[in-house]
């Protein structure tokens, strides 16, 4: 059974490349362009992992991460935060809210795949 990944980003070119990359790696992929849609899709699809941008319309990535961690039904959902903001305070905030990992844009696709595989424990 393939793992499900939810990509949450409001930049279409990033979504397209991430979606292509994750599908190529054999994952099932869903996409959300804002924080509210992301939460609805997490409820519906129960992804194994969420690739979560921080700068989002409606609800930002921090709010989405907080909502995921606050819901007992979603404890198994892994969160990788993607951001152009690599400042230590941002990383600390994401980690404090329960993100499993943090990748700063632009990131190498190889690093991202390695990170996703490690978190999902798939070889």
C-alpha cells in the first residue's frame, strides 16, 4: 500500500514539481493551496505526511501544524515544513509546534525525497 502525501503550497510551480516528484517516487498525492483546504483534506484523506509551506493564505503553516497536533485522530500524521524563511526562530517555532522536519527553500529534491523516506520509514 502506498503512502499518502498532502502537498500544501500556494505557489503553483512548486506544487507541480513536488507533485511530480512524489508521484514518481510512488506516493499517492493530494494538493491544497491554502491552510483551510489543507485541514479539510487531512480530515478526508488522512495523509501519512504533509509537506507544509509556512506562508499560506487563510491559515498559515504554523496554524495548520498546530491544528494537526491538537487533533488526537491525526497524531500519526507527519509534518515537514517547507519555507523560504530559514531563520532559527522560524525553525524553533515549527519544531515547537510539532513539525517532524524542516526544509528551507530552495531545497534539493534529493534531500527532500531522503527526508520524506526517512520520516515515513520507507526504503
